[in-house]
C-alpha cells in the first residue's frame, strides 16, 4: 500500500507499524513476497517526507515480521546499507529513489471503519447504524475475491443475554465473542469473555494464549498469518495480512469491536454480512445472504426478523472453536424475544435523553440495561469516538502542486509557487518553510508565490511546502529541488552539470559554461594565454591580451 499522508493517518492505520523511537512506519505485512514499505514523517509538521534522506522507501526484505527474521542480514545488506551509503553519506538520494521509490501518498486509501458495541449496536463499514438483539452466532463479514468469488476472509460474532446491575438476565443481549479466519493465509483468531465477564479468553491459530496475555503488560504475538498486540488490561488489536484488523475491548462486562478493512480491498472484493456490503452506499447495507436488499427504513423488529436472523450460523458454517462437548447449537436461542426501542415510553425516553443527549445507542442501553449509566456512557463514548475517526478518515487530504525544481542564481530573484486544493471545498492553508517562509489561507484553493534571492553560493539552501485543511488534514511535504548557479559573470549557467550535491535536502550546485578567455568557478578569472608557453624563437615576447581585445 501507499504511505498515509501524515502521522495521524499512519498512527490510526492498523496496517502500519511504528518503528520504535522514530517517526517512521513500516507496512505490517507485504503485498510482495518479502519486502515492505517504509514511511517517515516530519516531527514538526507531521507531514509525509518524500525523496530526501529523511524519507522512507521500498525495502526488499521486511525487517520485523517473524517469518522474515532469518532474512534480517539481507535487510541490513540490501536495504539499510544501500540507503546509508547512497543517500545519507554520499548525498545521492535522487539516484537511490530512482530504484527504491519514495511514496508521495497520492494513492493512499484509508481503512474502512465499522463498529459493534453495547446492546448489540452495529455501524456498518458504509456507516449505516442499527440495533439487532438476537442470541447466537452470526456472520459479521464475509469477504469474497471479486474475480473468482472465492471466500478470503470471514468474521463472526457471538451474542449472549445481558445482565442488569444485580446480575439478573434481562431481555437484551451483548457481544460475547468474536472469531476471524484468514482463508488466504491460514490465520485464525478467537476472543470471548470468561464466565463472569471480567476477562478475555484469547486464542491465536488454535492455541490458547489467555495466560500469556494476562501475565504480560506488553503481550505481543507476531506470526506469519496473524499479529496480536495487547493495548490494555482487557484490550487488544489483531491484524491479518489479508487486510482485516480489529480493536477489541472488554468494558463494563461486554465486548466492543472496532473493525477496519484495508482500503484497497474495496476494489478487489465483494462483501456480505451484518456489517454490510461496503459499496459506499449505507442505504443498501441490509443485504440478505441471497443478495436481496431490504429497505433501510425497516423497524427494529423488522430488522430482527427479516435481516439479523438470516445471518445466523450453524455447526457447519461456524468458525468458532469449542470446548469438548459443546458446539454452535449450545450458543443459539431462536426463541428469544428482546426489548425494542419503540416499547419505551415517552417519559422513559426523556429520562434517557437527559443522560445521553441524542446518542440513540446510549439511550437504548440506558433503558434496556436497567438504567445503567456506566454502560450507557461507555456506549456513547465509543460511538462518538468512532464517528470522529470516520470524519477524519473521510476527509480528503489537500492536493499539492507548484514548484518542484528551481533553477536559481546567486543574487538573482526567482519565484517559488506553492499551491493547495481542498477537495471538500473548505479552507486550506499552504505553508512554505526553509530558506524562505510564509503561509496563505484561502477557501478551496490557496496559491502562495514567494520571491527568493540566494545570497551565497556556498550555503546549503532548502525549501519545502505542505498544506493543512480546516479539519486538520495534512498533505505530504513537497521538497523543492534547488539547482544553484554562482552567477557566471562571463558565461552562462549549466544547470545540467551538477558539481556537488546535498540531496538530504535536494540541494545541488551547478557549474558555469565560461566564455572564451575566462575560467574560474564564477567565470571571473581572465585566462593567462602566455602561462605555461615555451618561447620558440629568441627575442619573441608573449603578451596576454584581455578577452575584449
């Protein structure tokens, strides 16, 4: 995948892993056999860096993944050392990046985000919200290859009956477990609550890691087919190379799951399940297994009977693993009748609104779960947090244009143009930094023209620019390649003849083409035509004339 455009995007994309102690990220898993992409960000602007010695690049060998540890010496020899030798030490970054491309984030697609939380509330990956209160095991998401219709990923959930504050069962349900299978690479993961609903039970590729998970505050299990990292006492992130990631937490006696799908999957796959069909339209997400699309205006009871129940799995289709003597049938209850939102009285809704505001999931949980404010507030917080993340993910990053290469001459003025376009038609600010500075804010399009006059030939100059929109979306950084000529008093600048370079900042010194009779760095030294000549005839004297003569 292409690099995220800024540090915030990279930090929130589960398919990138931050290098320890740096502002660089590496792809969790590779789309090619052994390699990886490295992305680095400015610690000042948070913007992606490209084509300089501080930038990331395509690596031949992945430096982190467990399967590739035996290739680590090759990573050092064929990735780290070439970059250090060519770019960092020799200043030949331009040549290095011709072979190992540095990303400009122009093809980056952020992950699609869905959520399951509370007294089962669903936010599909297209953003459709609904509540379904069945008890059993269900298909959350099935992913099929769009070319041959082969299933590549599956995610299932288990819902169980909820309890009130006193531990008594009530007419509502919660999420009790999740299971995922990467059918392409062979990875599997399962998590569920223990019987008293206080701790996670964690299984990775069929092995029980529960004890290891709870005994280590820094639990991390990286395998070829799945990566699991602890994020809190009862919180974890699991990532599959096929493009599925989940942030699962146990809070207030119930599970919540923030699901992310790698953005590129949308163009390669078809999707089915309780999390929708992921085609960009939230109004057709109530799709049945046979392809029938139900109205998005169904009542909660209609969603229960006509949609949710159709995604129930059985002993044959379940991907959960079970203790001896148990099967999928032991977790099914097809006769359960839940409480519905429209059964609450006007006064009940008024009480809940006073606690929850207009957050419908919070209102439902407050009333369905015996007016438990702790549960209701947790639902509100995770739903509002997810909404903000979706807004950030859907915000289109400003698009840069302007000066890429600058042919400059000492003591002569030249213009640097930095432009940014905001695809959301909102305010955008373009920032110029380095040897010249400035900023300009405008609606939709901002173009800043700066005049620069270099004073010295021996200084190392640098100019770069980036943009930021009103929603804090930050573009990548464009570093201007500066080709500096000393002036060439009696000649012309040869901008194609680089005599020294510092491509850490894309700064190059060029030479002069001197006129007849002139030499020197700046073509300001008159050539002595007699120097070094041997007199051929006695009495004949060599006289050096000026170039004008």
